[in-house]
């Protein structure tokens, strides 16, 4: 299998962590890819018209899109149930919590683009503030979910690690640690896991 990725992508990081946790990391070839708003990448568009990272290309040429779907595929390939519950009410709660985290990352990425990519004079501060507030209030929600922070490692914890890591990477002065001490303690504990530690993005 081949995975398109960038070390800076929190979505690709999620898959890298999952690949290590499921024992499948050695079966994946990592292919560096660059995508950016307003920048053409015709070759990558042939793989996915959305031009999003990551994409998993199977040995038969089939393409699996979206970081969550890729993690679900890897989890099933490894026997199922390690990172995503196979059935029952817990499965749907986990999928819902992860969808929230995915949306938080999307919102943070849009804030990044608004600040760093959109030309000066065209930036929409209220729009950016609204998206940042979605990520921030999401963090506040997980600050008050002790069951998520303390249970065995799963896709929700992986997603939360990627949110907090991306906040450190692109919004280092946002103050999330001071605002959310339980998330800070959770993050420090998670950094003791090899899969989390080795996938930390490079210094911005």
C-alpha cells in the first residue's frame, strides 16, 4: 500500500499513528505530496479530485479517501475493533466524537489558510474568528469528557492528539494548555506513546 502524506498534515498524522498502533506501518510506503489552495497539482488531482491528504492507494490500484475511512480500513485489516468499536452504541458515539474532531481540524486549517494564504486586504476576520471558535469550543467539550481522556487508546484519542498537536504546530500562542489543563495532561501522557511521539510535526 502507498499513502500520500505530508509531515505537516494532521490528517496524515492520524493515519500514521493508526498504522503504527495496528501493526501495519511496515506494509505502507509513504509518498510525499504537496497540496495548497490556489496551486495546481494535476498529477495528484488524477488520484483524488479533492486534492486532500492523505490518500491510501491499495496494491490493486484502488484508492481510499479520507483519513477516517483509511483508519477504519486499517483497523479492519488488522482484525477490527482495535481503534473503532465494531458495533453497538459505543461505535456510534466514537464515530460522532471523531466527526467533531475532524470538523475542528477542518476549521483550524481554514483559519490557517485565511491568515497565511489569502492576500492581505481580502481576509475576513469575522469568518476566521467563527471557525476558530468552533475548534476552541470543541476543545472545551473534550476538556469535560473524562471518559474520553482516560479510556484505552482509540480513534477519538488519536483525533484529539492531532487537534492539539496541530494547535501547537500552527497556533502556538493560542493558549490552549492554560485554558484546558485536562487536555494538557492528556496530551503529555499521549506523547509517551511511540506512535504519537514520532509523528509530531516538524517545527513550523
